[in-house]
């Protein structure tokens, strides 16, 4: 599958895929609660990246990117906890690396 170059689009697609994946899980307390957490963190990645693009300063840009990276790490946690979807785990690790690279380059 071709990954979009536009990071806003890519983070949007990741959040959307997480939502679609959660719908396939059996409806039990654990899956419902973990699913809610995954929905929040996966959506927050893109939302914070969009905020970063509307930066008020370089400090604000880095701050928002760090929040997006933190949310990526949290999303990975929820995915690992459920031992779920290898493709989603791969994609979230890629997004985390991209965000880390942008932070490093912007901080220099």
C-alpha cells in the first residue's frame, strides 16, 4: 500500500484505520475501554501536527510536535496491549520516527 507523502493526510488515515480496526473487535469491557483510548491518542497525533503547522513560534512548533510524538507512543502502547494489527504497529512506529526527525531538525 502506498503511503501518502503529506503527513497531515497520513496521520488522518492512521486515525481512520484505528477506528475501522476497533470496530472489528469483540464487544467486551477491555476492548471498549482500550478502544476509546486508542481513538483519542490516534486522533490527537494528526490534530497536534496540524496545530504545529500553524505555529506561533519555533518553540510552539517543537512543543506541538512533541505532543504528537507522545500521542504516537501512546497509540503504539494501546495497539501492543491488544497484540493487534501488525500493519498499524508498523505505521505508528514510522510516524513516531518521522515526528522525531522533524523535532531534531527543527531544534538544531
